[in-house]
């Protein structure tokens, strides 16, 4: 175990400051400082509020993680950080902190992809990922089906949401029902008291001519809102539990149906589900049943590892070290639109599998660049 890489990971893509420490596939610390309560009064995440919260929480959260893991910063074999995608300002706080710690400690820096990290975190729960892995990632910002032959260098998007992500739809429906923010956990709780077949809400993009692996939840969200408005206009009481259960069933039905179909079509016998919505109890139950019927092994991390956290970033960073992937340069930039096809951001000059250095592959706007020479000037 002592020969396995010891890596600290920093996650600041949205509203949670996460710091994790792993040794190989073993989780040693998972420290999180969330600013969700500060956003609740706005009904959603406010980027500037999130960035300021990350600034305040960063150093204490890192210190808490090191103490929990029982290691010194000098013991680390590397520093990993979410380079994107995410909120630009929030990512900037994390990448700046990671560069400062890596430079001061003389450790290699690894800028990694948020979505790939959500897949890799399952190694902390169930051991090494099978290759290839089929992953369904569902959160407030993403609903994606991904095929990962190699989590460190080869992640292929099969489908994604064309409008609202699943978690975003949960938040918007909860707002219409006056259930507060975030919507996912409260709708999950309310749904347990309701009838999932009470209301026949639509299943988006499930027609024979629709994209096989893409998702759409905007129409569902609108259908729920109109149903509720009609009830209120008629002076009738809205059955919150039934609406929650029926809406949730529509989302989960589409997600699991398309994920299992992707596994069958690509001959993959494992399905990994990650992202914040993976904590949803109904999604877990339906995925388990449908995977069992299809002979597919289901891998879902425990709920705390499904939401944004530093452990997932550390897990992917440790895999980068173990497989001797190139580290990132001091010029590492926060990239709010970093594509999932780039699991990590190597230093310029190191080739990606498509044969083009990262710095020339895409025209992303880099929000911040710091060189080794001017980092402390």
C-alpha cells in the first residue's frame, strides 16, 4: 500500500469546496465545505457567491483533510484539481490554490476533468474500473452517457442532455412546488409518499426516431408546471407527493432505459452511475432492477461520493500518477468548457490520443494563466 500514489484532490467546480486524499484506491480523507445554504435564498447557485465561499474555505478544508488522513503535505506524490468544466470563477479558485500548493511543495500538478473524476471515484468504492466502463452521469449541470476504455486518456461521449440536466429539472420542479433548493433530495423524500403512476408525465426523446442516447427534460419540466398551474387555477389542492413521484419516475425511467440500452449496444456488461442525482433512491432501485434483468453489473458509489467532492479528483489524480500520465504545466488554466474527451490537461507538447496538444485542440477561453516564474512575484 505504501507504494501506491498518495494524492490530494481539490474540487471547486460549483458550490462545494471539496478536498480529498487517496492512496491508490483507498480513501483516506474526504473533507467538504458547502455553500449551498448561502445560495438557497436565491433559488440556485450564484457564481460570485460560490467563488468567495471557496476562497474562505480552501485553506481550512485542506488542513482538515490532511489531519483526517494523518499525513503531511510533504508526503504527497501529487496535487490534482478540477480544471473544468464548471463555473469559471469557482474553478479559478481551485486551480490557483492547487498550483500554489504544488509549487510550494515541489509536487507534480494534475488538472483533471470533473466528469471523468465522477467516474473514477467508483474505484474508491468497488475497486479498479473495468475497461471499458459505461457511465451514466447525472447532476445539476450534466446528464451524460459516456464510454471510457481508459479513464485517464480515452473517454467517449455517447449522449448528453440537449436542454435541462436531470438535476436542474429537479430544482425547477421543486421551485414550482415551493419545496425549496436544492430540489433533488426533497423531491426524493416527498416521492416516497406518492404514487409514481398517478400522473402520466412525458418521457422526452424516447421515440423511435429520437437520438438513442441523448436526454431532454425541459418538456417534462414544462408539463409538470402546467399541470400544477391548472390544478391551482381550478382551486384544487396540488397532490405534492404524487406530482413528485410521477415526475421522478419519468426522469428515472428515461435515464435507466437509455443507459441499459447503451450497454447492450456496445457490449459492455458494467454500468457505473455517478453525479449528484445518483444519490436518488428511485434511480438506484430502478437501475438495479433493469441491470439485473439485462445481466449487467451495476456500480454506484455511496451517496456522499456521488455529489461533488475532492475524493473523486484525488482518485483520478492517483490514477494519473499510477499510469505515469504527464503532469500539467504551471500555466494550467481553469477551463469552464473543458470537454470530457480530455480527462486531464497535460503540459503543452504532450500528445493526446488524437495527436494534438491540448493547447491547440480547442479554442476555449482560458480565464487565468500563471507561470512558474511569476507565481510568487
